[in-house]
C-alpha cells in the first residue's frame, strides 16, 4: 500500500476520495444524517494532521527497522554511523535512503 | 452496551473517524511535500537538503525532511544528492543512456567514501544482470587519460569500460549520490555535482 501510494500518489488519493464520496452518497440515499459523520471527520482531521507530523519520524524509522530486521542490510558497504544504507524491497533489492 | 455499539456503527462516527484520518494523512503528505520542496536546493538537476537530520528543525521541518530523505545522517556526516532529471531537466529514463562526467579532481570530496546508486522513482533498487545497483570509490572506476571519470548510466552493459557502468532500471529512475564525511568544498557549498547528460 505504501509503495502504491509512493508510486501513484494522485490516482491513489483520487480512489480514496471517491470511496469517501460513495460512502456519503450512500448515507444520503438512505436518508441518514451526515451531521455526526461530518463533525467527527472535521474534528479528527486536524488532530490527525498534527499526530502524523509528530510521529512521522518514528513511523519512518520503525519501517526501516522492520525492513532491516526482516531482510538484512543486503551486503552493502556503509559506515557505522549510518543506520540505513538501503531500504529493502521485493523481489531482491534495497531502497537507497541513507 | 450492544445498543450503543449498534448506534455507533450506524451513526456515522466510525466513518467520520476513518474519513478524517484519511484526509489527515493526505493533507500531511501534501504539506510535508511543500515544506520539503522549500528546503531543497537543486543544481544541475541534483537536489540536496542541507538541514536534513539537524536537531532543532522543528516539528514540521523535521517531519518533512524525514519524508524527503528518510533516516539520513546530519550533513556533517553525510551529504546526499538525488536526481530524477538530467542536466537538461528531462526525466531520467532507462530508455536512454546517460553519462555522468566528473572533471579531473572533481569527484565528491570526502574523508570516508562516496557512492552513486540507481533506483526506481520511489527509491527501491531494481534487479539487473550485473547484480549491483551502485558504484563507489572502491569500484575500480577507470579514469580517462586527462584524469576525468565518466560513469555510464544505462540498462545494458556498454561496449567498453564495464567498470564504469552503473546499471539503471529500464523505466524511469532516479540517482542518489552520497558522500560520507563530506569534504570542505561540500561543506562550504562550493562543490556542485556535474549534470547527468543524455548520450543516446
């Protein structure tokens, strides 16, 4: 999913927004109220942005740690001060990052 | 309890949380991209971010630079340049062959080592017949008679100077040049990476 979003950010975003639009139209078609949905989304949205800002480094480092533990460092040469010479991706390779 | 959960499921609150969180993620990506772009310097098609990894960057810049250059060292430890376009501003593509020409004495100055890596546009290495995705100062690069060094960037092996060949993915790709313990010229900003030139 992450790779899909990284490679096709705009189409992926468009699909997500279309799904949300479909959910809303379905609720409207059933005659359900949208008030709680909208209020909740409006509250969660800015809080979520802040949370993502705050935790983005930890999320990224966590992803690298999982990849390195699972797949190793790929035999690449790297200095001891560099924690991530590469990021690994299927089928064999590494993602060059640091 | 059951009645409450049933109401919660049908009230739209759960959907609101999901939609709010997803919109937050998309907004975050958008904002971090804009901030990272503002922090990026591009010369000859090579982009670099000097502030990456610096303590005191602040919440927003820290996150943005972590997205642009994940888990990097501070600039004093390692300098990073990325290029997804050639010197003419055209996107790098494995359909073409490129040359990176370092004039004599113009390889990245360093006190450790440098390396040049070819990846797909996301940053993942792609398998290739040569079994390597990078060249570095220990790759046995062959210098030209005048002391300059040409690195050939193309998917297929070149006719000669295979030591100087960096296999590239067949589709669009990007390059990452790294210099560990960068030299004075990099630190003071006087060093520019030469442009990648399309040759075929």
